[in-house]
C-alpha cells in the first residue's frame, strides 16, 4: 500500500498512485463533511492526510494533479454554503469620480430634503477594498455571519467569521437584535506572507488582498480561514431593535464601545470643502495604511435625515463613494477579438500582453465599439484627437475598481510598421454569419441572427441562470454553456426537461468528468426548486434588452401577476391604453417599453418564452408589506408641495407601498394637489378621483 510508504522513499509511480488516492479520500471526506454534514474521518486524520498530500506535491511538483486537494480548498465553492436572507437588504453605493460629482451629490441631497442652505454634516471614511459581511447578534451573542450575496440573500459563513480576531463573539450593552455590517479585508503584510506560504506549499497565489480575503472567508473548512489572518472594520448596521444613536458618527462610536474596529480615518465634515479636504488626506495616506482602500465614503450624519432620504433600488440616497482615480499602464495590443453578447451586440475585446494595473494583471480590456476604435464618438466627433487603434499598437489601459479595464489611449510613435491597416470591423456576425447591422443612432453593431446565433443563445442562457435571475444552484455559466454545446440545453425551457430526458440516460450526465449520481440529483433538485420563481426574476431572466433587474421589479410590482402582465403586453400597442399604462410606470421609458413589446411579439422569441413558462409557477409580485392605507394605491402629485420636496413625497409614498404615477387616468386612486395645480386637478375632478391637499395627504399617511 502506498499509504504506508514514507514520503522520502516514494518512487515516482508510487507518488502518482498516492496522490490519486489522497485526492479521492480527501475529496470524499470534504463531501461528507460539508455537503452531507456527516464527517467520516476525524479532524486529526484529515489534517494528517492533507499534510501528506502537500508534502508529496512539494517533493514531486510535476505530479501535482489538476484536482489536487491543495487547490480545492482555495476555490470558492458557493454551493456548499447555505443561503441566508438578510433582514434588511445589503446596499451598495453610488460612485463619484470628481469633486464636481461630490458637489452634485450634496446638492442632490439638499434638493431632495428641500434645504437649500443650512448646515448639513457628513461623515467621511476610507472605502475599504474587501468584501462586506453582515454579523447578526441576538442577546449580545453572534448568531450569524452572512456575505452580501445579491444584497437580498447572502451566504452563511458564520463558522468562518468566528475565526476573525476583530469580530467579537459576545457583546455587552448591545441592543437585543443588532446586525453589524462592515468589510472583511487582509493587510498587505498578511497578504504577502500568505502568498509566500502558498507558493512554498505549491498552492495557488492570490492576485490581490481582496481576492485573498474573499477566498479565505469562503473556505469550506473554517480551520483554513483561521490560518488566514483576516480583519474586519465595522461601518454600518442592518436590523437593530433599538437605534445605536441619532447620528452616523455617534453610531460608529457606539460600535467602538461594543468592541468593534472602526476605521480611525473617519471624520465628521460640516461642508463639501471639508469632505474634499479629508479625501485629499486619505488619498495621501493610501500608500502607508497597510491595507487596500479604493476611495472615500461620505454619509449624511443625521440618521433622521438618512431615513427621509431613503434609497433607490440598490443604493442609498444618503451616501456616496468618492473613488480614487483609475490606475493606468501601457502595454501591447496583440489582437482585437469580437465577442457577441446576449442581445447580439458585437463587442471588440483587446487582447493584451499582460500588464499589472493597480496590483492586478490585465490581459483583456474593452474597446467599446467600432467608433471608439476609429477614434470617433457617437456623434462623429473626435476622441483621442482622432487617433485610431490597430492590432500591434502600444496602448494605455485603464482600470477603476471592479469595472472591466478599458483601452484609454494609443501612442502613435510606437506604432509598428506592420500595423498598416485600420481595424476592419466585421459586418457579419463572426459566430453565425448573419448580417450585423447598426440601427441609426446606435453605436453598437448587432448580429441579426437572434436565437439561431449560438453566441446569443449561450449568452442568454448564461444570463438566465445568473444570480439576479434563476440562480440555479450548481448550474453556473460554464456548465450551461457546456450543456448548450452538447446539445442538451438550447433554450431556457430545456433546463426544466433535463431530468425527464435524462432519467433513463442519467449515466450520460453522471459520466461527465467530475460528476456522480449525487451531483446529478442535486442539480435536478435545484432545478425543480426553481420551477417556482418570482415574477421579477423570470422577467429579468429572459434577458430582454434594456430590461434590467430594477425595471423587472418595477414591472412586477405594477402588474402583480404574470398573467396580468402578459394580458397587458398582448394588448399593448403604441398609444393605446395598455401602452399608456405601461409607460405610466415610473422608471419605464419608451425605449424599454418598445423593447418589451418587441420581445413578446416576435414569434420565435415568444414561443420560447411560452415553452418556458409552461414549466413554471410564477409567484405573484410581493407587494411591499405595508398596512398603510395607501399601500397598492396609485397616487399622483401635482402643484407645489410645501412640507417636502416632490422627490421626497414620492419616495415616502413608494416606501408605504403606493405607486406614484406622473399622469392622471381612470386608474388613479388619489391626487395630491398643492397650490397651482392645473389640468391634472381638473381631469381628476372630471373622473371623480379622490383629491387631497398636502395636509390631507400627510394625515392619511400618518406623518
Ligand atoms: S457603507 C449603505 N462604508 O463598498 C451603504 N461601504 O461599493 C453600505 N465599503 O458594499 C455601505 N468601505 O462592501 C460603506 N466605509 C464604508 C465602506 C463600504 C467599503 C464597501 C461595501 C459596499 C461597497 C459599495
């Protein structure tokens, strides 16, 4: 048995056999421990096997297997963590890139609140470049830690969070329920040491501290997380049974008292000038802080004002991230490839000689569209002084935060002699050969192949299974693409007949590399689970151009049921009542409405949608939970409001579950008319609609 042979005595053949055996034993032990919650070997044995594997790999680096257990632990295995809904959504932040953007943010806040002048204080604190985590304490005890996930549902990483030194297990003097939110990060020193250890052990190294922190927090084995020195800064909160304070700065002080680390570069600023001054200070310290930050976050200090400001679909109105300028580097453009997206857009991608930009190696960047390559903007004006970009050129690459790197500039003095021809942008789809055309006014050339284009079909499928859409456990972008190429799944409906089609031939699925009966059955179970789907996820999942997550939510909320929506879409044509009703949804414009109609009336596309919905139970859109008398009512504001701005009135009404519309129709329930109300008030009177003045409205909503 190779298991008994000392490592320094192993021959190459024996080492190969032993590594195979260890991969198998450790793989099964991991599955037993994490998937089935039933460990089949004890910790000490597991550790010993793991060490043996690492040591053999160190002696025979060439024999390291592709499925080496050393790498397995480093790979994020999202399916292994249970999902936990956040009691309150975890928000992201809007961005500011210039002083001007920050001034606009301040004036927007003031405008919303109707306070043109007067003092308005903000906190300013570093934006930590890590990953956010929500810690739930009940009765002072840490009961749950969850990653952000899609903001509504995160991953349960409680065991791992407990290993982080900055995260207290027990709080004294905390509210009964307290969710503390903040950022998990890794210091530069710990990151360098970790990569050193990883490379010595033949493991993979991480590209940057943020990836290292994410990889370490999302370990299946919390002992590994424990061995990775993660840190945590608290900066926000979710559900609280009692407020921590009346101000952001007060709440942060409270968090410090409770034992959390709060960033010591946090300052209270009384005006924009002070905010920008503190930004400059933080930017100067950036290099010596010892951990990565990517900007400064400003938050309205007064929590009552924060509550009034509320949020947009995923970002608060009361905060903004002022990002540091993007990082730049020069490199060679090796080739221009064309990718075809979900909606047929032909996107040029720059293949680059890899170059490090802000600590990350970049080998691909976007070139936007054919005009951009030619040195023109969408109106035919010059960009980059009219310089075009060619294969072989020396180009400047630009990267800001998480966004896709861009090619920003070209140095013509470095153009090689071989680069004689400007880029000849294809006029036919490189994937399916259909014509690729540009609609007037559109900067993008699109493949006209529709669903016959493999690229479009695959991208649509990837979108369909993505996180904000069907989010099927175990069926990610890669697998759905493989299924497409194997001919198993050509359109979304096929996903839901997979089990039926493969129950007899299940061996075929099992025989895929890395698949067994359990994984096949798990996948089928996950697919079955998604046969019941939320209205907005279904609509977003269809991948209709211009219809993003926020729009899908608005539409779902407006129509309530899928059937009502389909009935409306089937009767809508430009300018009739169903069309006006669709256009009346705040946030839905003409372009989106046309795109929706086009998608549902194109015969092939519609047939595919109908084939899909046959397999589904579409949940009615959750109306916002509200016992307010205005929940579900359609409200129109007109005339001057004196107690609050129009924007605030609208946001409050929506928070209470009302729909706010811009025009009066038979569907209007309440018209709130201030002084100066004109034709809308008249129309409402004609239609016999309940009309209130501002005080009447405030009394109704109990303000
Ligand atoms: S506040 C309601 N403060 O940045 C806003 N976020 O781009 C909640 N982040 O998801 C976030 N440092 O992961 C806030 N001082 C800070 C932050 C911070 C880093 C992260 C956080 C958030 C992301 C948004």
